[in-house]
């Protein structure tokens, strides 16, 4: 690969990231409805055709922002899990960190879980950052738990529900810690093996 080609690839990657960052900043300050190709082109000082050479529309931009978000979420959850000292603490730490992430980054969280994207979940095509975030939940359960992925899915689903319902004001923020205690206690007390009728 020539030096000129490498430089062009670097410039393209930088432009790509600049567009993602601008979309995220615009969404955080004005909401996702303000993120249009025209506004982004103005913000990054590139023409709309240049923008379309990177992304074929808003869904592709939201997907790129979401992918960045999953990378950040995985790192945030890993840090929380690894700093827990007691055997029951990793799950609590990861759930708290998840709720914290959703509360502190509402526009990013919306891109990851609410808006339409082209990201595949629970599939062979699932991007590594999504897998990494899910793995942080899985790793809260011991390898001896034969249903650890199921436990992780249910935990993630429940914590996601708490985040969305709390953000929309449908449940009061004040009771979040009690809800978390209830959830974690029930999950931890669930048998690792399915019960037979």
C-alpha cells in the first residue's frame, strides 16, 4: 500500500469519525430529530455528497453512533465488574453501571436501543462491541451456571426496562435502588439448573 493511499485512508477514517461525533453532539444538544444530513454537512463543513460517501442515510449514522456506544458501554460495564470484590457484587455493580450509563447518555442510549439501526443482535452477524457488552452480564455468573446466558439476557432485559421506564417518568427515579435489590436477589436465588415438573 502506497503512502498516498494510506494517507487517504487515514483522512477518510478521520472524516468518518468526525461525522459520527458531530451526529452524537447534535443529538445530545438538540435531540435526534435535529440530526439531518444537511445539518451534519454544515457542522462538519463537508458537502452532502461527501457525507453520503460515508453513510447512506440517517439510519446508517445512528447505527455508527450506536456501535460507538456499545464499545463505551462494554468498557464501562467491564470496569464496574472488575472492581467488585464480593462474589455477589459484580452483578450489582454491572446493573448499577448500566443504569448510570443510560441516565448520563440519553441520546446515545436512544441510538443504541430505541431508534432503528442496521445492527444485528443475537446473531452470527452481531458486531463485537455488542457481544462484548452482553459478555459483561454473562461474566457476572459463574461458569458452573449452565444457564448463565439466559440469566444474563433476563437481567439485561429487566435493567433496560428500568432505564427506559425511569427515563420516561413512568416509574419514579426514587425507587431505583429498591428495584435493583429486588431484581438481583431474585436472579441470584434462581436455581442454575431448570427445575423438572
